């Protein structure tokens, strides 16, 4: 009784091309290796021939290199497939807000900041910097605050210009600075893309952050 052959598993075009290239390279290298081995046997000293174990060692070495090349190619293909899979899973985050240390886009609506002051300090303040890195405001952080709303209002109630802002927390003790830390802030996720084979989140305003650096996600 004839048994129909099962169709081969589908392979991504990029992975298929990489596998074909690797296979062709290994075949070419193996042919070159055989030519060199044949020449070695042909021109060896007949009075002092090469021991057969040396040939076996050379063949085993080449086989090990061949397996290593194929393994690396398989791992590269697997990494690419996992990255694409992770990208598809993270696509649902677009339109959500991520909490991370990154520049935040200010459009007039308050931003939620999450400073973590050192417990060794007796005072702390948040330094606000614009997209150029210039300090535009300092805000005293009330003791015990784990989050604050930054309204983006300067002296006299004047609204800050729209744009990207970043925040640093300076903790002091007895009037001396003992720590300076970046402050996490919630930002809208506008895109998820691959960079270097790994998914990253693109935030409103163009800042990017690795998915592993996001500490929380919420509905806007």
C-alpha cells in the first residue's frame, strides 16, 4: 500500500535562503578540503608516510566545524523567528501607556512621574530638562511620595512648551547630593518594532525603550 509523503514544513524565505547559502558554503569547503587532503596524500614522503590516524583526525575536525556552522545557522534562524513571534504578541501594547525611564512627550496634559528617592537622604527634588538637555525647572519632592503629577507649568502659571522632557531625581543629605537617578514616566506606545532581532517599544515623541525596561503598562 502506498503511503503519501507528508509535505515538508514551511520555512521562512529568509531562513530558507540562509540555510541554502550555508549548505552551499559547506559543500564548497568540503570539496576544497578533499582536494587538499588528496594533494597531501599525493605529495607525502613515501619513506615517511602520514599515519592513517592523522587523516581520521582531520576528517573529524572538519566534521566538527561543519556541525558548528549548521548549529549557528539554526540558532540564528530560531532567534529571528522568536523575535517575530514576540513582535506579534507585543503589537497589542500599541495605544497603551508604558512606564519606563525615557524622555516623555508633553502636549499640555499632566505626566505621571515615579521617582524613587534614596532612603538615606533627607530631601529630594526633581530636575526637569527639555529635549536639548537644558534644565528648565526644579520641583521639591514631598517626603514619602512614590508618584507625582507633573503639570508642565512654569513660574507664574505659564505652560511649558510642547515637546520631549526628561526627569532626574537628586537626593541630598545634610545639604550634600548623595544620589542622582533617572525618573520613570508613563508614555504612550505608538509602535512596536524589531531592532537587532529584539522587539522594542516606540513611545510618543520618538523615544525607544527595550521591552525588558518597561516596569508597568496601563490604559491611557
